[in-house]
C-alpha cells in the first residue's frame, strides 16, 4: 500500500491518496479546495478513486467535495455520523467555523 499526502488550499489541508502497488483503484482521504494537485496526481498515475473518506466535517476538509464529485461521478463519500450535519447544513456551520459569520 502507498499513501501519497498532498497539501492543498489556503489552509494547506492534507489530502491523502491511498493506493496499492497493483491495480488502479484508490481511496481519497479529505477534500480540500481547490482540488487541483490531487486530481493531477490521480490522473498522472492512472488511478480510479473508489471512495472519499472524510476525517471530520470542518470546512477545510469538505469544500472540495463538489470538485471531487464532478471529477469522479458516483464516488462514495463516508463521514462519521456525528459530523454528517456539516454536509447537510447548507454550509452555515462551516462558514461560522471559517469566521465568516458571527457566532
């Protein structure tokens, strides 16, 4: 198994690409925005993402989800149940965490 870390976005959030020595399947861990460098690595190595695992729901780990869904239609996304509200709140909680809204 190989793990390729890539720091991306304004907060240098790490995303990880986990893949094997044989085959082209991989798993993504976290979704920073923009999602350019991880996508370039995946393409250059002929990988096919099977799932996106989110370590938690903070904005810097989830804002890249739309780009990932666009690049890899049908990708499965996993997040802990207690953080699911970050994906369902229309970004209000995430914006508050980014200090863009008053608490």
